[in-house]
């Protein structure tokens, strides 16, 4: 769920107050490689070998001459286009034309076997047609891939950093870049290459949420290991921490899983549900800590959790009933007379089969949306207070708006705390219900 | 007076109904966020009915307040999940 205005998305850096982590980089080589790749000067320098490569592939000079100027104009036309390098520009433009062509072809069906050619015959796009031809020809496309690979390789940035241009970055540019990197602790990326601070280019990039999830897992390991040792002694709980943890553990068993799954099966699955509940709770509560974030606000995390629940339900259902029996079991037996059951049961079975997938999907989306949207609302309300200053109201006006917005944000944060617990409870309860219903006769 | 209000409500409803084919004929679309708002309207009414039932049940039998509260919270969370989802999808659909 990345969006330009939201900072509640996953990122490849930790953000803390700016004054606590100032960026004091002095030259181009101090900045990370992906940061240099987004710089205007670097992209202008990088465009030349791309143009040379294109000339070698056989593109005519007429097509290439205006390319650089057109690319720079495109970059400045829309802020979404900012910092796209030349090869990315060419490929995006050709994708845009392909999409236009397929939309056009749906409205004007022709017998031609190439809708793209038919589209271009009617609506010529001279600035990108040559590139589309290049992509279609296999040998030229292979050479283009080579050119791209050379330009996107790590050594290319190192080459740039050794040139005089890199040493020439102006003081204002370095100052501006430093200010934009203030407060951001960039996470080292040994396994992957980030494209920018929010998206990965290739490989496995370690993001803030991944680190937070590992932190939650370690805290859980530590706490529950401690609790398990205490419980093993068989003594009654004493002290605040022991009572709290043992009470929480008991509540999850007696009031969440047993009502959903029944007494006999609960003990078999309790480790899983305890892990699920406390992991989701921990991740949700991470969102309440300033400058961290809740990993469950990312679709990947909640989808993975729902997928695990689905897999367990599937495996336990197949173990109990066998594959055919499991599929038969998802549909309730209504005791209908045969002339009704003939067409009601297949319909019902189809609906139940679809709902098998849908209810797990909704399980993940519910948690995701509650965590994501909750913090979005907080951002919105606090943003009202912040932007009231920009609206240059009088200081009395701004002061009262800001006070109201801060008070509103505080009240909503208390609600968010409640929602964190509630969503962990609902997720665990529904997972227990789904797994239980896949093991018991409907 | 009541008749006037009734007729005017029908008129407004018909106007809203005609907005969809009019927008289609124009070539533009209905902004997606309106769909999200409608979904939240439904969710709000649904949760309101739920709360009404829960509060009445507690009033009838105060000793079962705990059970009823738990059931109410679970149902509210389920309904709200769908509402959030609809708002998000609606607001990212645009026109």
C-alpha cells in the first residue's frame, strides 16, 4: 500500500527526529548507490552510454537526437515521472502506447493479427514507434537488454563516482540531499538493490517492517520463555509480570479459542494460536510507538498470516476427512428432499467453495485495513493542525485549530490502542473458527 | 406538508438514480469514493442496529451483559472490516 502522501508505508529506512541523526555526507561517494542513481546529473551522464548503445543497435540518428530533451521534459512534466532514468522512460512510454493500443483495439476490432500495428497506423506515435519496433525484433531486443544490464550494473555507479562530474556536485546540492536524508537511518542492504527509499529493484531488500517483526518475535521468545520456566515449577503466579502473562495466555485459550473450536481440539492448536495472537498484538502495538510502525499495516504480512491459517485449515481438514470428504464437508447438509437437494446443493457448494477463499482473504484485509486506515485517519487529523499554519491563519486561529487537532489525535490514538487489541482478538477468534469448522462436521 | 416531503425525497432519489446513466453517456464515471461512502453508510446502519439489539438485550437480562458485549464487539469488528475495505477500494478507484 504505497502512496506518495503516506508515510505509513514500508520503507528501507528508520525515521527518527531529524536533530538526532543528522546527515553529514560531504561528497557524492558518501551517498548510497541507489541515491546517486536518482540524481539528475548522474542520469544525464548515464543517458550517453544508453544513446551510444542504441546507435549501435541500429536506431537512426533522427530518432535519437531529440530523445534526451524529450525525456527531460517528460520528467519535469509530472512529479510521478521524477528520477526515472532514460531506459525506464523508454520502456514506460512503450507500455503506455501498448495499453492505449489494446484499449483502442477493443473498441475498433480489426482482422489484423497485430492490434499494435493497426493502432499505430491510425494514430502514429513517431517518438516511440522506433523503440516499439526495437522491442519486437528479437536480436535488437537482446542487445537492448545487454545495454540495460550494463547501465544498471553496480560498477556503473562506481565508474561515475570516479569521474570529475561526481566530484563536482555543488555545495547546494549536497546540502539539499543531506537535509532530505536527515533523521533517516538507512538500513544496510546486503541482499538486494533498492530502487529508491520505498521500492526494491531486485533481490531481497531488508525493510523497516521486517526488522520490527523480528524484534516482536524476539521479545515474544524472551517473554514466553521466561513464563514457561515459571509455569514449569508449578507454583502459583506471583508478581505483576507473571500474573499478566499467565492471565493473557489463559484468556486466549478459554475465551478466544475454546468458544470457537471446542474444548477437545483446542489444546492441540494452542501453541499456534498463542503465537498468532501475541505476534499480531505485538505488531499492532508497534504502531502505537512513535516513529516505529505496525508491520501488520502491510499487505504482505497479513496475507502471509491468513495464508498460514488457510493452509492449516486445509491440511487438518484433509487429514480428518480426506480430500473428497473435506470438499463435501464445506457444504452444510440441510436434510432437503431429493428434488430440492438436486439443484440447491450444487449451488450452495459453489458458494461455500468461493467463500472458503474469500473469508481468508477478508481475514487479512480486515487486519490490514484496520491498522492502515486507523493510522491514516490519525495522519489526516494531525495534518489538519499542521497545514493550518500553512494556510497562514492568524495565530489565534491556528492555535485553536492545532489544539483541537492534537486533542482529537490523542483521543483517536486511545481508540487505536483498543483496535490493536480487538483486531488481534478477532483474527485469532476467526482463525480458530475456520480451522475448527474444517475439522468438524458442518 | 408530509406529502411535499415525500414527493421531494422521491425526486431526489430519482435524480441520484439518473446520475449513473448520465455520467456513462457523458463518458466520465462516478467517482469511486462515492461507492466507498455508500458502503460505509450501510455499515454504519448495520452496526447501529447491532448496538440497538445488544443494548436492548442487556437491558432485558443484565447478568448476561458480558456475553452480549463480546458478541457485539466481534460482530462490529467483522462489519467494520468490510467497510474499511470498501472505502479503500472506492477511494483508489477514482473515476
